């Protein structure tokens, strides 16, 4: 009887294995965890953006029924050193709970431990703090003058990073040669100059952050559950900050409700929960309120740039200058200072630009700190460059596609070392552009736009190219190390369990990784279990960020699987009295090539490996092995996004009519999941362009501090996205997969602003800063 | 205060603080943790349940207001081991990623299809516009609800 033929799964739209628990309310997020005796934390936070703490009165809070403890910043400081950062830049001390000075509204000043969350909140509200209010500064260019205040005494003019040059003529030792960039601008026939703002956003994962920390004195061991993207980094940091060994700390990321970069950080609340449970010997839980999350979880973006583009009149770009100023808020977090360096790295875009000079200045202001947010530095670079390219096209009265085409890095030049120090692995930008123009029907859209204009409607078309840096990355580029780890075990019954350090929060790794192993071993996917998110189960790992799960984590899984498969082939060869090179795995059986009748059941070979009588020479019993994959380079996915937008002449309200995205992420494991990732990225990119903006008052209050004021996009805000792909595999990993999680945020945003400028070009406008608030557009329409 | 309500077909009684939110009653007292808390201003809809036949944001009601009510949460949607068509739709169409908004989104979609069994895509988008999703861009959710409505 012939065995049923198992379908090949890699490349198929397999529905997710994660979903049954999630659609039935059976998943376990941090706030779903209960431990006997568990107490709840609530933080008292500063209402002022900048001030010296004059007094803290905790007496009323401490006296409340159900309050276990109240700890001020000074008391926490006895248990906890200032929080570390993960970048090499100098950084002022950052206390988890402020000791004498607060530097942003929302900074913690005290913490309550109480019976339940209601009592904890009541007690926190009963703490009375008085401040000597200091002037606050929220404008980074004002802050750079050192007025009206200096936020950290050792950082004059509020300069977190004074000025870092990069690009053509900047050598590794820091010497700067301006001749090439100066020559580019001297020779230019046309120069585009524009100040652009890539404004501040609030990441807003739907699950706010949360942590449960449980120190067991009898074991001298800590378990910490957190809504984090990287439990292994959490374990490392909690161990370091509590003085415990990494072997004594177990970190668990249970179901995690989104992260988008904001759950990479190890936050004050996690450290405080750890030291409080250790001090009191009782488990504690903290779950962020949404309004709290708006100020307590890192923000994203907030870069402005002075962009100058030098070109010839036939559209050849000669040189690019980008002077970047990053408003990083009040403190450095784990990767804060490094994020804008990615904007410099990717300033090159998809173009062969002979001379580029970027400079980066990072500035403290009295705002919530910034850090990674979906795209993290690359959407900003793409936005600045693609806006400038569009302005160049408009100045030259050239088709925006044509001006880009004239400057692309040609396909035969990969791997391509950019002026900015990146080595692009592979690419075919002309192909992606052509695919997008064809899919969108560019010429027909232009005719449609022109016809609409004849009818008096304000319709615009926008186009943007992007190139992303993903699969992050070699260990030299990350303070944690840049590898990923996996262990694959064929169990005694022939089922397969595997671990991955790529700890997902919606990416579907349990599905994609099971697809891969099922194909690799020729077994049904139902026989494969992927485990993650628990440092006691997953021996090592880095985590999920920088679109690295598949390219780095997936490769580690593939490598570990290959090792186990090779060993299993040896056991099979012994059983079948064949040469291991002739062993084939298919349809749940292991046999000799060309002799399927003799094949053994997969489970029988597995059983033999665990009871190997006789033990084949040179083999140890068992089928389990691990792999660390260290990538030799990042990957550089790319694409082209085209949008059509209409602006209501009477109200200024913009409506996105059409979005066509061509994304090239190399080989895909599960196109259904990839589509979901692209959709989500697009939604956040469109959100930035059209509705989302973190707005501060001059005295440092976040005016958009809740969902009442901060517009998170709703279903009615989007058209149906039209996705297409080209496939250019990467040579960096054996899967040829590049990564896709962040891509959607790169092309969509400049494409939409390009479309808005196009729609309003009749009013003499050449640039509009995001977001496209109707009032702003209405003023352009109505200024005379 | 004493409350009594029928939740997913079972009568549940408890003595609760008057200020206890319905969502916390469901989550903390009944251990029905499917309804999630995603905001504190009634915008996000992650806590959506069905109260007496209508979708309601369980963070916007006190448990005592639900006294005497009949409530269905996402845990009570599947019957006899069969997923509800909306649940099937979300699974088949990849209508979720992190899953945090999903229970509320599903309950809103159930309510939508009660009122409008054959919605247009526009009506689907409007019907779920009281629920935020940060992961999906909503497109696969629209596909999921369309599938559940029998319009593939």
C-alpha cells in the first residue's frame, strides 16, 4: 500500500496554528496570569515635564487598607542602579524611579504594592508630590541652544549626541574630506533644499505592557513574565540588575499582544517589579493602563532633516546632504541613540548617488524617550529621500518614475557597497518599479487623475521606492549579539519539537517554522511543535525585531534541523543496511532512494535512535541538536508603493483611494502571513502620513495622550490594499528569505505625501509636513 | 453588592464592589480572560462582549449594571466543538496576528452579522470601526467577516 503523499508546505498559504487559542479566548497574556498571594503594582507618575521634587508624602497611601508597601525613588535607588543602555554613546544616569528631578511628564516618582489593581491605583493617586517646576523644552532646535533649560547637567545644549558625520569622505578614524560632496553641489544644475519633519508617533501595541515577577526565596530563583519581544535579553538584564546569575532567572514572554519595537526595551517597571518581588518575597504584577502607556512606553520617529539634493537637469543625482536632528526625549533607553544612525545608514536608498553626506545630532527634550518603532530609522530615511526625489521630479517636470529609474543601482552591481557603509545583498529596483507601474496602471491612473482635475477635484498620485535593512544582523551591529538560536529534537515517538529564540508576538512563527521542519523531515506538520518565549525551554536566543525572525531565526532552525536529519539518516542507514547518502525522508517514512518498499516508518527510526541496539559505530544515542546562526550580513528587501489620494476641496479632508504595493522580500515561507505583515506595516505607514501624531504642548504635556486624542487608524480609514511581489533571493542565508515585518511602513508614507503634494500642486505647494491634517490642507487650498 | 447574570449559559452570582467594571468581573472573578483591556477610554473595543443580544464594551459598564443580564463572551461562541462561522473566518483568512484585539473584534463582527447578515465591505468596515487592530490593517478581518457572511 502506497503511503499518502504529503504536500509540500513551504511557500503555501497555510492557516496559522496559533489561531485556535486566540480566536476562542484561550490564550494566556501577562494579565491573564495569577499566582497565589500576588500583589499589584501601580506607579505614581510626574504630572510636570520638568521639575525638582520638593517633597513626596506617601503617608495617606501607606495607611490605606490593602496596601503592602509604598516605595519612593530614593528607596528604589537603594535596590537598583541606574538603568543601562545598549549603545556606546555617553548617557546621563536614568533612574527607574526618579530620585530628585523629573524630566518628562509620566516619569515614575513612586510605586505602590497593594492587594489588587484598584487599591494600588487609589493609593498611587493618594501620594502627594510637590515640585519646583523648571522650564521645559519640547522643540529640539530650541533645546540645542541650551534654552530655556538644560535637562542633564553634563550634556550642554541638551546634546545627547553632538554631531556624527557619515558618508562620502568620512573615514573610520573620523576625519572628514568635503571635496567630493562640495564638488557635487558645485557641478549641480539644480539643487533641491527642504526642511522635513518625520514626526513623533506612539507605537500602541493593543496589549499594553505588563509584567509578573515572582522571586522564590527558598530557591533563590526568579521567574519574570513580561510582554516583551525578547525574553533572553530580559533575562540577561534582570540578572545583571538584581545581581542574580542568568541561571537563576527565568524569563517568559507568554502570548504577547503586539510590540512594534516598543517591547524590545527592558523598562523601569520590569526592573522595579524584579527588585520589589525580591525584597518582599511575594509575586507582583504590573499592567500598564493605556493612558499610562502613552507616556510610559517609548515613542517612535521624531526626526527632522535638512535635505539638499544636487542633480543635473536630465535628472541624474550628483549629491545628497542630510542634516538630521533627532528629538530623543528625556533619556536614552536601550537602543535610543542607535535608531537614528539607521537613518544615516539607509540615506542612500535605491540609488547610485556619487556623494552623500549625512550628519546626525541627537537632542534631549522634556518628552517620553524614543526608541525603536516599526521600521526604526529606515522609514525616516526613505521619507526624506523619496520626498526629495519627488521634489526633483517636479522641479524638472519629469515623471517621478523616470527620475528614479535614471538613478537606480543597476542589478548587475550587487552586492553593492553604499556610500553609507551598507553592503546591499541583492536587488532589482527597476523590476519592482516596473511591476508597480504595471499593476497600478500608472498611465491610466494619470489620465484618471487629470480627468478628475478637469472636474475640479483635487486628486494626486504618489510613488515611492524603498530599500530596507532586515535580518538584523551580524553580531558586530548589535550589543546583544546578532545571531539566533534553535534546537530541534526528534522525540522518541517520532514527533518533532523545536525551540527558537525568535520570540514572536503575532508573526506566526509556530506556523512558518513548523512548515519548514515538516518539509525538511518529510512528516506531517501536525507532528511538529515549535516552542518559544521561555528561557528555561529555549536555551539561548536574541529575540524578534529588525525583521529578523525568518532570515536569522528561521535559518538557525533550518541548520539545527539539518544536523538532526543528518544524524537520523545515519541511524536509518544502519537499520536499512544502506549508505547514508542514499537515505531519503518522505511521506513520514525513511528509506533508500529508489527502493520505497523497504522504507521504515519515521517513528520507528526515531525509536531506534533512542534504543539503539546495537548502537551504530560512531553515533551517540538520541536525536537532538542545536544551531546558532550568525548572519554574515543584513538583508536588504525593497519595493515600490504607489498611492492615489483625493483631498476634499471644501474641508481639506484627504481620502486614500488606492494603494498598490510591490514588495520583494526574497523567498516566502507562507505568503498568507507575509501579506498580513505587509498589510500591518502599510497601516502604520498610512497612519503616520494621515492620522497619527504625538503632539506636545510647549510646557511638555502630551496633548494626544489617549485614544480620545491620538488617532489610531480604524477599518474605515483604508482602501483595499493591492499587493504584488517580485522575488530576489538573498545570498546571505540558505533560505533566500529577507524579512518583511517592517517594509510596509517605508514606502507608503512618502508615497502618500507625494500624492498629497501632487493633488495640491496647483496651489504652488512643493512640500507638506505630515500628518495630513485636514486643517493644514484646507489652509493650503484657501491661502490667497 | 450581589449580582447575578447568565454568562455563556451559566448563572453566575457574586458579591462585588459597586465600582467593579464588567470586564474585570469577567476576567478576575469568572476567569474568562478572553475579553481584553486595551484602553481606558472606551475606544479600542478589545473588551467587547454581547450583553442581552447587543455588543457592549465591557470596560464601559459596571458589573452591577449587568445584573440580571445574559452575556456571551468569546469563550461561549463555539458550540458543540464547532467554531462559530466568524471564528472560522478569522482563522481561514488570517484575520489576526497578535490576537489581542481578536476576541472583541469577533464579538463585534458577530453583532454586525446579526444586524446585517449580508454586509458590503463598506458595511463591514463600519461595523468593526469601534474596534482597533494594530496588526492587520483590517483587510484580512474584512475578508474574515465576508467569509462568515457566506460571501467569499
